[in-house]
């Protein structure tokens, strides 16, 4: 018996092999989602290792190196290379892009966690209690959805102030209604199932039913809407920075890099606007691709299509 168990253990693939096999299967079944995930991983690595993969201070003015083209060398440091060129103040655009990725992803993830999380909780509460509670929450969601996304974010930022924390709150509030509607719709369906009726019959209280029986069934649609919301959050933060109400200078952000001098020098130094534009486009595209793949994988109605 022990010999058979040992043979089975020896024949079981190791964890790296299982992960590689699962990755290959996922890539084969959902190539676009895999491409989106690859883009997300690259962006996350760029943000996490920003201090290790850059060799210039992103906010240091080096006027003797201003408007250097991509892959050019510094006039005073011939062995140094500006991978993406420099801006009108001689700041290294590659360093700004790496630090800007930190800002975009941090605001994106935290704002979606806050906004979608709050919307999801309110969605479960609204569906479970119904009546006046449902009416009050849904009318509040209608009011938020009636305001254009950027206008709402601008208003919140103007009231709270121009800090990273307030930007996260402003961008997060924009995400609340979408998550609320999706989770509420799923919770209304789960509410009518037999196992929820059984939980009621044995005397389970409202909180226990919502936490243990309804919320787990809402995770899949919540993950889908949250992944898609990440791209919207990154674009909203970039729009705020572009309009001067985002991340306060001198901290670099992709939206801030697109404003000001990038417009003035677009003909002379187009790389100042091209690189942050590419970063934003790839990030949003990656999250959208991965969100679509996640929807196809988690939505039972779409499996096998």
C-alpha cells in the first residue's frame, strides 16, 4: 500500500509544472484574456520595481539634457541613456513613466476596492431588505449615475482637496453605482433560492444569511465588474491629473505628463505625449481584455462559447 502511495506521489506533477500547465490551458482557451493578463503583469512589475529599473530622479531638473530624443545619451554623462527621452526640463521620461505607473495602479486598485466594495455591500443590503431600504439606496444610485463620471470626480476632488487619498475617494465614488446594480441583481436571484429559505427556517439572522449565503454567490459578477472598473478608474485619475486636479506636482502621473509642456512641445518633442498615452492605452486595454475573459470564464451562460 505504501509503495502504491509513493508511486502516486512521485507521478504527481510539481507545483511549478501544474502552474505552467494551467497557464498554457488558460492561454489556449482565452488568448485575449491571457494577453490582457500579461499586460497587467508587466505594468504591475514596472510599478513595483520602479526604483530598481530607473537610474534618474523623475523630478530632478537637468536643463542641459532637455528635449533629448529616445535612446539618446546625456551630454554630461555619455554612458547614460534616456530610453524614452527627456521633457522640457530635462527630466527622464522613463523614470516618470515608472513612477506614474505606481500612481495609476495604486489609485486604480484602491479606488475600485473602495467604490466597488461599497457598492457591492449596498447592493446586498438593498436586495435583502427591499422595501424602503431598497428604494432609498436605489434612488441614491440613480442620483450618482445621473452625473457624468468626470464631473462627479471633479466635484468630489474640488470639495475634499487635491491629495492622493481624496483622489482615491473621488474615483471610488464613481464606481459605486455600477457595482451596486450588478450585485443587487445577483442578490435578488439568490434571495429566492431554496437554501436561503432553509436558512430562514432554521432561524438564521439577516447578517448571517447575507454574509454566508448571499454574498458568496455574488463574488463572480462582482469580480467581473471590478476588473472592468479598473480601466475606468485609471482613465478617470488621468483625466483629473490632466485637468490639474489630480496627483499634485511634483509627483509624476501619466495624466499630468500629458498636460502642459507635452502639448506645447508636441511637434518638437512628440515623445513627451506619446509615451504616457501609450501607457494609459495599454493599461486600460489590458484590464478590458482580462475583464472580458473573466466574464466568459465565470458566467455560466457564456461557457463553451
